[in-house]
């Protein structure tokens, strides 16, 4: 609660100054092309890599759209039987979004409810909620702040907003995916950076995440979790294309079960290095020691030292967009009980093959290995692999069509909702209609 209050006050206090924008944080040049102004490298910016290609990445627009989606999933009752049960799924997904940029401010607001209907398993019919806000602005010529908040409520993993690839060293817990169980998650974060010399910058920030399962009977073996954290960084510009720095990160994750409550606390010191090979092509690396403390109800706290590492790449061109990242850290929470050594990798590519055709692909891998001492109660570890390919066609100025294939595999032997039938294959087709209105013109 204290962290939420602090972040909210930071947002309210600076609201009158929302006439500014932070420099590009993931590989571009500063907004005003001032070579004295430093960039904020991906390991400490907190910003994800861009997902749009070329002319898609437009700002100063108000958009309203509706998407009608028809899909077939070959396994909609995971864990409910010893064999897969398929079903046709129909979704209506309206969206309204605001994307506005001024000489110093960048703000994006998106709200997207969803209405999903199952042809056979009607008990799974649902209403979804997806909302996100992102504010980036410059308080002074060399001081900037960003605030982000996102909320997701769904019982269908494929209806939830996609997680963008990030180069941030502030790695969130890897959450177990519940394909068809009610899930409510909220993430709030804020970062501040200040360039106090021509080639030196300081910064810091905080974040909080809540994960809740409103109907625990749907997800036996998973638990409500929360995490809080914060940190600081120091960055030095070695040349116009190279940055070196150090970060300190603190986090505390907690999971609540009927018989036990577990908490994992980590302190991490890392060195990072970023090189911009081109204007929109960057490579980043970070790593260092991480100390973890694990505590459980009526048990003595246990601690250990482990290495942490992070690497990422971002590449944006007029017709192609590619990003990938890898992280190795110790985390807690994520719906599981205990502390886990987490290896995660994510990648995305989008290619505009022609004026009206584009292709996209995403892939992710996550492994959670329990490092909880044997005297404590802990969830078993496991791994997940997912991927998707899609094809988009622009039919007219307002009408678009898309089709694609998605696959999800999860191996968590101790979680009943996943262990019986761990694989899901999905094919889908959709049509969307969009209206766009320019702002300030």
C-alpha cells in the first residue's frame, strides 16, 4: 500500500507539468536531437521495445475499434479430464485508445473490454477487462519521469494483452499461465532519471504487482501473489554509442496458501553495458550477484547467493521490427509457493511484406526451478513454452483481417489444472473495424 501511495503522489504532483516527453529509451536518438542529452539504456529505462513497424507507429491519434474473432481451441478444459476437449470460441473485443505526443510529453491510454462465448462449454463464457496507461515526460531539460499502469482480468490466456519484450534488468516474476481460470493482475511502476553531467546520469524507481485468482477451485496448486520492489542506477556515456553503468534492485514477493505464507526477498547489484550499433539497433547486457532470503510461516529465514544475468537486443527498421531478451534471476510469487530460480526468454518479429500485408511471430520460454530449502513447503517447479504466428491483411482504410496459430505447452507436475493435459493448440481468424481521429490538427 505504501508503494502505491508513493507512486500515486508522484503522478499527481507532476500532472501540471505534462507538457514534456522523455527521450527515446530503447534505441532512438533524443527527442530534440541534442547530442549533450544522454539516452536511458534498455536495462534501466523500464520501457519495452517497440512492437509497431514503420507507419504503424503513429502518434497524436484517438482510435476506436471493434474486433470480431472466431477461434478453435483443442483443449478448453485443462485438468478437468484425462483427454483434451475442443471447442469453438467467439469473441467481440472493442477498444478505445489515445496516443498523444507533444514536444515534451508522450501519453498512451488504452481500454479494451471483451465478451467471449463458447459453443459447447458455455460455463466458460466470460467478460474480460484490459486497461493500460503510460506517461513519459521531462520535468527539466535533463530530468524525466515515466509512470505505467496495467490491469488485466480474464479467464482465457489468449484474450489477455500480449507482454512486450523488455530489456529491463527489473525482471518481473515469471507467472504460470492459467489457460481457462479466472485471473486478475495489476502492475504499477514509475522511473525517474536525471542527467547531472554531460556524460553521467542517475535514476531510480519502484514497482508493484498483484496477482489474484478470484475462484481458487479453478486453479488448484496456484496461489494469490504480490511483489514490491525498487532500485537505483548510475549510467556513464563512454561514447556516442556506448553506455556503462551499475544498478541496485530490491524486491519482495509473497504468496499466500491456506496452510503457509511464503515470502522471498532479493537484493541484486548488477553492471550493465549497452551499445547502439545503429540508430535503431541496440545490444544490452547486465549481470551481477543476487542475495535471496526466503521465509515461511513459523520457520526461520534462509538465505543464499546466486548469479543473475540479463541480455537483450532491439532492432527497428522501416519494414521490420525484432526484439529478444533472456534473463536468469531468483524470484518468488508468480502464483507459486516458494522461491525459484527462473530462466526466461522472449522474442518477437514483425515484417511488413507489402503495403497491405504483414507477418508476425512471437515465442517465449520460462523455467522455474525450486530453490526453496527442503524444510519449507514449496510448489514444484516446471516450465512453459509458447509460440504464435500471424498474418494481417489491410482491406481498406478502416477494415483489417488477421489469421493465426498459437501453441502453449506447460509442464508443472504438481499443478492439477495443467498436469493432465498440458498442451493447447489454437487457430483463429478475425476481422476488425477501426476509426481514427487526429488530435491537435
